[in-house]
C-alpha cells in the first residue's frame, strides 16, 4: 500500500489489519434443506459494484454448498477478485465456497454496516487481486486478506461516514430501479407501437434501403493514429454508435475512405459475435470523427427516410420481437454467431406512415431523455461514493 494510504492525518484514526477487526464466519449447514434454508448464492448471483443480492438459486433444486450466511453479513467473491463482487445479505442462505462470509469482530470497534464499504475501496480490491494465486481462476485467501491494512476511523466518524455512504447507496439503488423502469417502459411502448401496424405494412429490408446492405473494411490498425479513424465493434451500444473510446486508426486509400465513410443516420448492424444475443444488434450513427469508416464486423444500412425513419428502424430492429426473428437465422462457426447480407435483406420491418413514426419517435425521445438524465445522476452519485470511500483509504484527508 502507498505511503499516502498509511498516513493517519486525523486524530483518532488508526491503522489496523483487516483480520484484527473482521472475522471469517465458519458457520456451516450440512443439510440446508433440512435446516430450513431455501436459497443459495453463487458467484453468478453477485453483481460487480452492487451491494444488493438481486438473484439466487433454490436449495430444493439441488445444491452442495454448506457455507451458511445470515442477514447483515458480507459476501465477498474471493475468486477473480478483480470482478469486485461484494454484497450484503438480507436473507439467510448458503453460498459457494468461492465466497467468503465476513463479519465484524466487535461492533463497538467497527460498525458492521461499514464493513461492506471498506470492502469496496480500491485499496481492498488492489490487495485482494495482488494476493490472488492461480492463472485461469485466481483466488485470494483469508490469511492474505487478514493482512490487509487500512485506516480505521473512530466510532463517531464511522457513524458519520456510514450515514453519508448509506444515503448515497440509497440514491444509487433508486437510480438503478428508475433506469430499469424507464428501460422497460421504452421497450413496452415500442412493442405496443409495432402491434398496431397492419400486416400489409410489413416490408422486407431489401425494399427499404436504396442500396446495400454493405460489409465494412478492416485493414490493419495502428497505434499512432495514422490514416483514417475507424470503429471497434464495441461502438454499437444501446441503439447508438458511440465513437468515444471505440475508435482506432488504419491506413486506406482516399477512394476506400470515401466508399466506407460514415454519415449521419447510417445504421450499423453487428455481423458476428460470440454472444448470440449481441449478434444482429444495430446502432444509429450520429456524431463520429471526420472521415470515420466502419469495419468488416459491421454491416451498413442506409434507409430511405421517406419510407422509414432510420431512428424508428433502429428502435424496432433492436426490440425483442424483431431481433429474435433476425437471430433465428444466425449460424455458428467456431463459436461465433453470424448473420449475412442475405439474412438482412430478407428480414422484415413494420412500416407505419412516416407521420405515425414521427409521433412515436417524439415519445421515445422523451423516454430516452429521461434515461439519460437518470444515468447522469447515477454517475454523479457514484463519483461521490468513490470520493467518500477514498476518505477511508487516506484517513479523512480529502475533506469528506
């Protein structure tokens, strides 16, 4: 740990070892079902960065886990600690052997409710990852975790920090719930709009694009920004093309650059992916770097805007019912699911009158605007939480 983390600038703050104030629960249930335990938790049920346990398995379905946990105890994923899986139990259950069940030794020394936040600090994860052993599935062990050193605030400061962090966590939970609700609303409104379109307005993609579809170009990329900008497959995100963080450069001819240059309202479709559910997803081009071209992993569609608005096409394309029809055509080769130009040309979309599309798009934009506002507020709360967690690492030196 750095010297900065080892300093205790505030009176009453003292440096301790994790194992001095935290203990590993050794409670076991050899027969969970007989003991009345209904739920089990595996690593797959813990979400990175989320203190809530949102999913679980049923013991009655068959499980060999015996590690017992109780409400209020902290579950920490010791395997692949870089995934940052820390949660607080709000029910009784058994968990995987790859999960440590942690609790404070003395609530008068370390508040139990503050423990999960200590386990979310960068310093704790750095220590857990740094002491993990194994190449394919690295694990840390309790002896190593017990040696982790951090600066423990006095109990009154712990109460103050806990009030702050708990309030922030409540905000994060509310924002996450609001995001799920608005996403579900957006999806349901799209499906409702499609349901009302008559059968005689179902049109093949081949008749909706003046030319194409057309695969992109994938020359060798370079690291010193020579040539023209191009995109990685990660640019297709939530119905949009996000160039920031997903751009690289490659040298191509001026003619090639002109032929594959992206324009506003182009639609890019993922041609292949190891995850079948990501295959066939698409995004609308809005703002991209000047001269940006698209790679061979993507297929470009340029819709006739007098027939179907590209934005409406994208919303429909990514809807569950429409996307499911497309990926039913996907074929797997060497673990990669792929669709081709023929699959896309034969794919059909529902095409209401453009006036109706514009009305629906206005509604969808309002919902999307709300989602963006929620995301911005969630990010601000997350940044505040990180700032508060750093006060535990540096002994309150950052003024929280």
